[in-house]
């Protein structure tokens, strides 16, 4: 599989320290500084051999054709070459990419990351029903929904779909979701979510997320029922169970998202907001200076300068921070609250979140003229996008930054403490107050969600029998020389459908126990029927690991219970020992322990092509439970 890890997933490479603690003995000969060519290549690019799908950044768009021609002459597979953009996408080996990086017209090369969608009706809570009654419906403005397409003839949208486009990457085992079967399509029908490739083998529509999001933002029963909808399909269909955890899933590649944002920027439609209900690697702070951040922030800033806000799901990891690209400071990062005016137990939170909005048990449109109840920050985000359409329609000449500030200043304050004891105040959306200029509602003090039951760490560690038929059947892992990078199989927010009457929202999120388990204990948990954690919880944890880590699954597969068990039990070579230690550390993080700095430093060592045995041993020791 030639897929790249979730965008937001290895997205925080710029936050990884240089890891001096893992250097070799200071008396040894210093390692020479990397050459200019090496500095252009992302750490760990094609480290395991084989080919990798990568974005080649160019000095300017004029270099696209000549560099692509030279690459093709050198037998590098050019898979995407947008003529007006300063980048192209290639498939190449480490040697081929290094040779390409030596070209002075190339500024950098990194993986083409893929992002999953993030996955309640609460118009009364945010005052939208009263706003509609007063004539505020968003007429004259539009919301651009960059997602999984839209059910064009759904009665919830009337005739308000004003434009459609599709940017859908293809690769081995990856299909385009553009109705024309190509990687790009524009115009009526381009974002159709009712095509055959949107249907799973069991008939389930994989592309329902976009219709649900669009319905919340600007459907007949949405926040801005008079606004137009610009529907842009940015996902691709992945047919690989080792990546998806099931036969097929949807992921959005970085290259597709970049083209979609540029399409919106060039649009002549009066767009108030771009909605991105997707996300990748969580960040404790700003990711403006990360590799992906330096690419996306200028695009988001350009949209903002044009009067278009980029509204992004903060993520569902129960994390004090935000997922990429919500961690870019010029976005509007949105967390989720429930109908009791409390922060949803799955929602990310903290100083990086700009607004909370309803995100629990939200009823909205899905394909085939149906409706469904979903929960997640994916559902909270379009509430804010729709609210900005209402404000922009009311005051079309006001700078978008002023409208965003108005939403923040009039929202109901949620007051809560984060782990280090710092008090944080984050407003909950109140669109009626923003439209009418009324004072914010009284603050609400939030309390953390209760911790779930934790397995007793004092229990003895029964050594699982790998031959036990009740356990997962581990599939042979490819050797280090043949494994290939793959994208994260799940998103920061797992979309969950609930039924009426309302049931508690179930979202894949980090645990809250904060208990550190050893590799041996995690092996017991992963071995079916021998641990105390449910398989669904463990599968959720592994999906979060895929999102947060740059090693799993880019270098080492640990997407299923069986493959993860094998990683923890291998530990023969120093690389295998480090992989086991890293997986142990990330599982503990998913289980609720805080802090990722040491893990990221150790991963940087793992991504180094010339790491010595001593450095690998030190890195492994640093992340093991004390």
C-alpha cells in the first residue's frame, strides 16, 4: 500500500526536539551536518525501502513542467502535476527522491499525508431558532464544505447548492470519488455522494459525512438555512483492511486539500466560511511552524484576507490541545458541547480551542434523502461555519476577523481548569447574541468527565499463548526492507451514528485513567480474552496511535490487535525494541497519560537513517514506564 500517514498526523514534526539526550557518547566523533539535499527531505522518508507518495515543493509554479519532465526522464512516477501550483506529487524510492531534492528548483519533499473525517440538533441552545424568526437566515452568503461530497437532491438542501468540485487522489488500492473517475472534476454533479464508489459492499454509503455536515451548516433545519452551499469532495476511497480496520474507508490527501482550498480562494461565490470537519495529529500548541502548517497557513491566511474564515474541528481525543489543521492559529478551532451546556466528554479542549458548539446527538441529512444522528466535533464545526454566514449576511462589509471576534466575545463562557492547574475560559457559540449585540450569558464552570474503570495494575501478568485460538491471528508483518508507509486508518474523531431516542454519544477518544502499563501488560490486553479492556477500546487506542505517531504505520504496522501484539512481542533487534517501547508509550498516552515530548524525541531517533545501536537503546529506555 503506497499511502501516507494521516495529515495531521505526522503533522507536528516541527515540534519534535533534536533529542540530544539520545546522542551517542560525547567522546565519539560528531556526526556531520546533513547536506543541503538531505535537509530538503522529510525525516524517515522512504526509510523502509520501496516507494512512497510524496509532495515535491517547487520555487514557483513555472518550474512545475520542467521539473516534472526531468523527473519522468529519471523514471520517477509523476502522479499529479497541477500546472498553476508550486508543487507536484510523485511516487519514488528514497534514492529517486534524494536525486530529485538535489534539483535547485525543488525546495522540499515530504509525504502526501491523508486525513480522515473527524466525527447534536441544538439550534435553540445557540439562539439560531430565534435568529431565524428575526429574519437572519444567511441569504446572499455561502458555506464551502470540504468533505465527502453531498446528496444533491436531498430535500434538506433545496436548490441552494451553488457550486461543486472534486479533488480526489488515486494510488495503489485507492480510488477517486470524483464521479468522472478522474482526480479532478468541477461543476454540477462533481461532489455527488451517491455514486457507486461511495457505496460499501454491504450497501452502506461511505460518503454520508459531507451531507450531514452541510445540513448542519446550511440545510433547511440548519444554522444558516438561507445560505448557499459550495460542496467540495476531497476524500478518496481506500480499499485496504490493514489501513481501515474494515474493507474500505475514506481518507483525504494533503494534495487534495491544497487544491480544494485554492479552488475556494479563486471562487467568485460570496463564501463566508470553509468547513473542515477532519483532522490528524493532535498538538498541544500552535502548529504554524510545522511542515504542514507552513504549507496550509498561507492558504488559510489568504482566505481570511478575502473575508473567508476556515472553521476546523478541534478533534475528539479528549486532549488538551487541537488536531491538525485546527492547531493553525488563523483557523477557528471548534470543540463540542452537549445539550446540558457541558463540554462533551470526547472533545478536545484548552487554550487552542476558539469556540464550543453543539456536537452531541445532532440530527442532520445523510444520502438517499435520509437523516441520522451523529456526534463529534465534526458536528460542532458547521454550527460555527453557519453562524459566520449569518453574521456575514448581516454585515457583508465587515472584516471576517471582526465577525469571528464577535462570536467569541458574545459566546457563553465555559470556565475550566487544565491539567497544570491553569484556568481556561472558552466561549460557547451564541449566534443570537452575536447578531443582536446582547451581553453574554453567565459563565458556566466545567468539571472534567469521570474516569472509566481501570484495569488493576497489580494483577499478575499471565503470559498469553500466541497459539491460543481465542486470540487475534497475527498476520505476518513485512520486513523492514519491504514495508511501506500507510495513512492513519482512523480520524481524530470517529463518526458514530446513534438512534432516537438519544443514547450517550460514543466517540473514539483517549482514556482518562492516566495509568501506565508495561509492554507485557499491553500484550496481555491486546491478546483477545486475556485482558480487561474491551476490543473496541483497544482498537480505538490503536487508531489514535496511528494518528499521533510518525512511526506507526509509516515504518511499522500496528493497526490491528494482531499486528500490535506482534510489535510488542518481537523485541529482538534494537529497532524492534524501540518500536515496542514506542508502541507502549503511545498506548499509555491513548490510555490517558499526558505528555508526548519524550515520545516524539524517541521517534526522531527512529526516523534517523544512521541511528546507532546505542542511540536506539537510549531512545527505547527513555519512553518505557518508570
